[in-house]
C-alpha cells in the first residue's frame, strides 16, 4: 500500500504550528524587554512602546483571526466530509441498531435474572422485614440487572454491529462480486439441471408412450377376452337363474322360508316383547326408589322394544331357515311321502273292511245261535247256512 498524505491534515497541522508561534511572540515579558531596549528616552520609549505594541497586537489579532477562521473552516469541512462519508453513516446506523436490539434483549434478561437473584436473597431477612425484603430486593435487582444488561448489551451491540456494518460496507464490492459469481454459478447449475431434467423427462415420456401403446393393445385384447367371458358367464348365470326360478323346489323352499320367517318372526317378536318388558320392569324396580317409580314403565318400554327387535330378528332367521329347509325337504320327498300316505290309506281301508266283515259275521252267528236255542225260525237262517 502507498501512503498518501491527507491535505486537510497538513493544513490543520500547519495552522497549529502558526498559532503556537504567534502565542510565543505575544508573550508580554519578551515583548516588554524588546521594546525597552529599543526605546531611547523614558517618555518617547513609552509612547513608542505603546504605539508599537498596539500596532503589533492589532496585526497579531488580525493574523490570529484569519488563522482561526481558516482552522474553523478546515475543521468544518473535515466534519462535513466525515458526516457525509457513506462508510461512517453505515457504521453509525449499524452501531445504533445493534445497540438498540442487543441492549433491549440484555436489559430484559438482566431484569429477569436480577429480580430472581435479589428476590432469593431477600428471603434471608424476610423474617425481620415481614416479607418486604423479597419484593424490594426483586425491584432493586431488576433495576440493577436491567441497567447493567442494557449497558453491556448496548456496548456489545454497538461495537459488534458497527464493526459488522463497517466491514460489510467497505467490502461491499467484494461481497457483490462474490454474490454475482455465486448467483451465476447457481444459475448455471440450475440451467444444467433443467436441461438434464428436460432430456430425462422427454426420454421418460417417449418410453411411457411406447409402454402405454403396448399396454393399450394388451389391455384391449384382455378386455375383449374378459368381455367375451363375462358375456358367456352372464348368459350362463341368466340361464341358471331362470332354471332356479322355474324350479318348483326352489319356489316351494322360498315360499316356505318366507312363510316361516313371517310366522316365527311374529311369534318371536311377541315373545321378545313380553319377555323384554318383564325383564325391563324387573330391572326398573332397582332405581324405583330414586325415580319415584318412573323407572319401572320406562325400563319396561325399553325392554319391550329391545325384546321385540331381538325376538323378531331371531324368530325371522329361525323361521326362514327352518321353513325353507322343511319346505325343500317335503317337496323333494313328496313322492315317497305320497306313496307312504297311499299305503297307509290302503292299509287303513283294508283293516276297516276286515273289521266290518268280522263284525257282520259275528252278529249273524250270534243271532243264529239265539234262534236255535229258542226253537224259532230266523229270517237270517239262509244266511247262516250259506255262511
């Protein structure tokens, strides 16, 4: 680095040296000795001394005034230059902001910590101060903690933020260059990634289209086969359904199941209604003392409803299954049952005829015997002999 002297500093230094020389020249003792040696007589010396001193003082004051004005102008320009310096402004603003932010946080932390510590310390003399030392200690500790925390945080924040702001502003060109390079690099990476993704996306799209075409053809073939199979299955199912619907045994079983469900379900509902009502009323006796007897009808109604529902469901299912099974069994065994009934009817008819014939024979025989014993004739004699 090459050192370049500051013209403003040189002017200020020159003004200070000139002022120092003038002050030394204005020393009364040296001026008086010089004037006394130059004077030839007492009166003339005094007058000459006075005139010379007045003139010299006026010149020196005029010179000093000009020097002071120049120095003040230089100082003013220096102050304005410093105040107008963007670096100083940024540093001052950063320092002020850091001081405010950090001082606020540390002041709050100091307030809390100081209050807690001094409140704990206030417990020691609490017995002698009737507990007043606790809030007083907390108040004093909070104030001291806030003050100390604010001062420390303000100083730290001012120094740190000022240094950070100064460094960031003075290195703004380097930071801007670094950000530009980083942005360019990121944009390059993004562009490369985008290109790669676009290429891979196109390849994947082409592959997906080819796979889609192949899958479409395959699915179309499978759908055709499935449609044909479904059509055949639907036709077979329809035929089977019509066959089952036309089957007399299925019709009889369905009718028997519906009838059994209706009959048994009704009976089950009635039984459940009565049983549930009785159980509910019995259960309602327990809290009847506390409900003034209202729990009995309420519980009976609830039990009746639940019993009717449960009975209808159970009876309906039982009747459905039992009636359907009974109807199916009777219908499928109808020929055997019919032949058994005919055999039984024939056997009963034969037995009845046999009994009637035996009864008639016995009656004729008895009459014949009675007639023979009395010696009379009977209108049934011919029948007896014939028999």
